[in-house]
């Protein structure tokens, strides 16, 4: 620890910064750190050094003194080791670049129409070493990297040898792999890659996108100046998405982009730190609030008034530690009060599977008769060239019919969505799509006709139909890439139905998809609520009510400002009690 110290930063012989400092020194921040008191972190970005380390070069050694060094002492230490600055640091990718004397002129087009396409490209040699061209937006490393072609043609440079180029464009286009080689220095070749549509979901009225994309953020990174919102939008297009919501703001530089097949817009991610982070979709101004830390419900209401929708992202189950800043602690409040129609049930840069805790929480909400749609997003940082995780790894498909922001919001609010990291899935009951309500007479068991159709570039393993959280149909698909089936299910209660798909593992995309529910209203009957499901959220809110004063003490906040939030917590608590007939008279 140090307190009330003057902190200096020297680069070679020059002092480049000076400021007062107190706190801890650490290699990685502890899990309960506060954003406004991030400790001094060595060798990387303070907030997320394990993911987003920025050091390029050598960290010679770390010395810690119990006194401040004089300027002369600092200079003497520098003079004793100044030879280090003459060491040429050359990364593996830079070595490859120096040997690159051959040229490949690469372009990508639509096989059917011949139009040029934006796409993601991977080029690797026989040893699985990836090439990251310096004149492209490249991500990852030579061990696992890719880049984007955003123009009609791009020139790439390679060393002589054998290579394989892979070109892909999201879940609806068939990836193409083509081998090529250069025998001699200075060779020039041209390659035009034609991509074929695997399935066209736009023609079915479905559009895919993401509402949690960062094109800048969390420290100085390689593409801060060169990327910009327009290139970020082009990359999202190259990933086969139809819409992209960036969370960097609403200023003129983030004005909307529109075309026949793609739209993008600047929105906001609200980070009040207590209740959880909210991604706003289709807003025109920053939501109003009375306080910073206790305002989630108020801001959600303002987003809805603007014709937008707020989505709880960084989904979590429970409260977490008092210093954790991203946990969606207030989710049960927003759902109970009817303010949250959709949430990110699947989320993350590297998440490959369903989080069992989140799925279980989601099913509990639905089993209590609360409507809640499925969303998916990544929270990718597109300015960070070291991340090998593209936007749209998890994405939300919205059934809009027309591609525009009000229709995307309508789909989110109506639950006309499914989430995917690879497979594509259509689910209907009585010809009613997801988010809709099927009404039955309530006279004994009734037969409901169900239509399932799924696609996966990797091949399909199985499709399941879930009723009130339990699998009632499990269909083996045998690895086919397209599967369709009509069947009947017997229904004798008010319930919800959803479909989920498990594909086979593949080289480029994931293997999971999950639809939002279809709601079955059986006569005038209410859904059969289990006391344990209501008790789960009542207990959550009881713990949250006790958590709020602890948070105020930890943050040194005025606990009186939390009164409106505590009132909302109590209203939500009574809502859950009412679902089991245990509410106050």
C-alpha cells in the first residue's frame, strides 16, 4: 500500500506524467476492486490485463522502494541499463511480415449475384501458423487469428510456401477453404472466392444482430484511431449480421447506417454499478435518472418511453461480491414489474455453451408466468487487435419482416427472437411463432401441432422441445445439415414451449441455438406455479434488500437515496408472493 504519494512515470530520460496516488500495487486486480480505485497494474491494462494486456517489449524487472527516488537516482539507474532500448523487439507476426515477398490479390463475391462481399478471412500455413496482414483489421495472433476484407479487393503479402485461405460470412453462408502456394520470391497471384448462401433467413423474415458491441473502450488499443464506427459496422456486415448496436454513445459520429441488408446505430450501455449493466437499443438521448447507483428501473422506464428497449447484459445468477460492478442483481425486480421483456441468456466473448444457472433462472421466470425473451451478445471490443473473438459469436435473431430499428425493438418486446452461436432454428405451434400465444379450449387434453426446422453448417445432432423447463421431445438428427419435422404434442395445462438445438462441433462456429417461448393458454387456467420458483426470487430480493445498505457503506453513498429502489424491490417481492396466492391482503 502507499498513501498520499506523488506518482511519476518516466520513459527513458523524460518524465511523461505525474499525479498524486494512493492504494495497492498488484499484478492482477482483485475480484472486489472498484472501478474508481483500480490498483496500479504491471504489464497490462488495469481493468482486464489478462485479456487486454498492452505491453509490447520486455519488462526488465520491478523494484519497489520504501522512499521516493530523486531524479538523479532515476537517471543513474537508466544510464546503467540504457542499452536495453537498443534491443530490437520483433514479434512473431513481424518476423513473418519481413519474409513476405509474394502478393495475393484477394476478392470475395456472392456466387449467385456476383456482387462483392465483405467477409472474415483466415490464412494459415501447413504448420497452422496464421497470417495477420498489417493493412487489414486483423485480430488474434499467429496461433489463432483472422482479418477482414471490407473492400472489393485487397492485396496480401506472404512468404513463399503453401497456404490455405478460409473465407466465411456468418451462419448463413458456406465457408470456403482454398489452398494456394508461392514457389519463388516476388510472385503475384489473384484469387476470387465465391461464397454460396447456405440458407437465407432474411427471406423468412428473420434478421440477426447484436446489441452489445464496443468499437472503442477500456484503454488505448491498436484500432482506436483507424477503426471508427463505419469500419466497425462493415466488420459486423462481414460477419453476416443485419443489425449492430454500438454502445459508445449518441453523438453525430455514431449516426445511423442504413442499407437494404444492414443497419447500425450508436446507443448506450448504462453502468450504474449496483443493479447491473443495461444495453439500450434505439434510444435518442441518455435516459434520465435521479441518482447514479440506484436508478436502473427509472432508466429502463425512460428507455421504454423513448421507443427503445433495455437489455440486462453480463447476465448473472445471484448478487456476487459487494465490489463486483457488472452483476445483474436487479433482474428479478425489472422482470416482476414488467420492465424487462428480454435479457442476454447467453453472453460473452468466449462462451461456447449454455450457462446452466442462467438457463435455470430463465425457466423459473417463465414457470411463474412471466414473459421473458432470449437475447444473445458478445460485449466484444473491436478496437482490441489481440482478441480472437468476432462480433456476433453469440447473436440474436429477430423476426421483423422489415429491417429497421423500431421493428427490431418490437421483436425484442414481443419475444419474436431466438439466440444462436451457429445453428438456425424455426419453431411454431399451431402455426404461431415464438413470442405468440396459442389459446386452447381447456376441455381435456388437446393436440397441438408443432413445426420444427433447423440448419447447421456443422451438421445437426439433436433438437429438443422444452415444456415448462422439461424436455418433452428429443429428436436425433444424425448429423444432417437441414432437418424438418411436423409433430403433435398433447397439452392439458397452461404452459410455455420452446425449442433448442444442439449441432455438431465445427471449425468456425458454435453448435447451440435456443428459441424464445411460445405461450400456451389452456382455457382460463393459470400456469401451475411451483412455490420453490417463487421462493427462489423472494429469497433473492430479501438478500438484495440487505445487500443495498452494505453497498452504500462500501461505496460511501447516502443510503437515503436508495429509498425508491427499496420500494421497487418490495413491489417486486409482493409480485412474486402474489403468484402463489401469498400476497398481502
